[in-house]
C-alpha cells in the first residue's frame, strides 16, 4: 500500500512498507508534478527560488527552516536523484556533485584540514591515487596507503589526527574485493568513519549495510549507464556518531565561523526530512558546496535519474556477461592471468560473496605477454569494443591502464594497484556475449 503526500515541488510517493530497490529507482521521492500531473521528473532549470517574505528568506539561509536558496546548493531535479540513490544505498541522505572526483574531494575535506591525515587502501583507481597522494598532500593532508589484505593495517596506520579511512569496494582495476565488514567493525570500534567508493557495484553491493559509514560514487559510470554525463554522489548511512568524538572531528562538533558560528549537529536536529538526517551532508552542502561549487547541472541529474530506472536490469547482465568472458579468457592460451573476483583465493572469494552476493562484478582485468607493446596491439585490434578510458557504459569498453589511466602513477604504486605493463581492462557491456567473446578472441590473435 502507498499514499501520496504533498511535499515541495512534487507529489511524493510514501512507501508503506519500504519499497524494493527495483521499485525505488522508479518511484522514490516523486510521484507526479502537482501543477501538471506529469509523471516524469521535470528538469528544473532555475538558478534561484522565490521567498515568501524577508523572515522566510532569513529562516532558510540560517537553516531554521528547510527550503531552497540557489541551485548550487540544491535543485528540485537533483533532490529527487539524491533521494533515490540514498534509498538505493540504504542511507539517510545524499549530496550529488559534478563528478566522482568531486564527491571524494568533498567527503574528505568536510572533516580534514592541514595537518590531518587519512588512511587509504592502496588498491585504487589512478585518478584517485593522484588526488590523495599529490593534490591533498599540497593541501597539507597526508594519505597513508596500506595493503587492505590485512584489515588491522588500517588501525595500525592511524593516530589522533586520522579523520577517515577510504577504499574502493571493488577496486578498479585490482578487482580484489575490499574487506568492508572487517574494516568497518574496526572503524566502529576506534571511532573513525569508513568511506567506501561504490562506483563499480551499485545495487549489487550495499557497503552501508556491511559496515561502511559513507559511500561515494562516480554516477558517470553504471548509475548513468550510457556514457552521456559526468556526475558523482555522496551518501551518508547515518550511523556514525560525530558527537562521541568531539576532539577528532572539530569541524563537525565546534561552532563554524564560516556559517555564523552554527553548530551542525544542533542545526540538523532542527530540520525535518533528509536534510536534517545527516549533519555531515548538511555541513557539506552549506559550506563546501557553497564555496567550491562542484554541483551537477539539473540536466545531468535528469540523465542519471533515467539511468537509475534501468540499473536493476543492466547490472545483472553486465555481471553475467563478465563471468562468461572471464571463463573464456581463463582458458585462452594467450592470456597470462585473469583478475576476476570469483577467481581469487579463498579469502577473496569469500569477500566477493560477502560484498556482492552471487554477482561476480561487471569488469575483468587480464594480462597478456609482451608488455606495453602487446597491450597496445590488442587494443588497436578490437573491432566491437571501444577504446576509451570510461567504464560502466552499456557498450563494452577496453583500456590499457599502463598507457592511460595509470600512466602518471609511479610504477610501484601502479603495480600495487594491479596494473602491469601488459594489463588490459574490460568493462563488459550489454551486447550478446558471443559477439563480445568473438571480438576479444580475434584481438588476442592480433596481439
């Protein structure tokens, strides 16, 4: 049973009881437009929003009342996208950004300043390694990289200035499932939030249910699903008690001079709905998003909403095709090694099932003999798969990381991330599996 509730710019569908994921991505946060009764989420191309009075404007700006001020901070189209992703991930609120890199940047800068540090898995996408190791270093925030095969290394690398732990749930391109349950339990014990990048496995993995406190994603990938727009999102699980660790998180617990000495934990308690459910994102929206401005356009949010609607259909197909291609590559004489979660050791296979259930993941990484030259010949021999640096498209995409995504990463860090000279990454698409295998096979013959 459901009921309609008037709220804001749209008539929302209030689920009773909670809807399944397949239904949430179609109906979450929106039923129809109250003015036109349009059932598709509108694209609200408005920079600003009218106030009823001076008092109304003052209350909204000072966060005594929920409302909209400017589309850099909040937009009705983006609001609905945020609600649907939050519901999909099992979180209390979400904040959309202009890119996945922006989501990671804001999530960390929301609680870390010069002199602080974070502890991160060494198994990361090349762009994220550069952000954490180089750009954050210039800002005075140290990143301590650890091998995540032993969860205790996160505890060992931490001190009183450690503000968060960071990892990719299914690392790109390492494809060794991160021990979310084990590291999450340690994070809860010591009082440090665990942030998981869930870009590779939306829907099929729920890090917030496994022990993570926050998730980030590049929505450019599987959520959008068609390679048409850039975006990112941060989701708060609402499970981290910031008030319990006031010395470790002064940005969350002390008066914020950048917003009239507001106390974010108190301000959140005074607001209804999702904005009040997450003091972490309330602060981020009204400080970092206000000051840096990496917001998505309403049209980008609209495209991501369209992608969400078919995510439950696409992700199982991506994973099914990937498993079949992995089996083919494992038996191919021209392939030196295949990295796929289901092919790991006992511990890795356990973590794959723990994180993703029966889904083996949508991507494959394999090594061919001959180094960079052989990898290049393979890529240039492809006829069906596209040679691009993206992942998560409906089409099959191929990349030679050593010459693209990880070319600027130091060799030692590149090898730690699982990238050898002859490594090839395949983001397996939705084409018929026979056509995918035929293309990969003929390209291996040319390599």
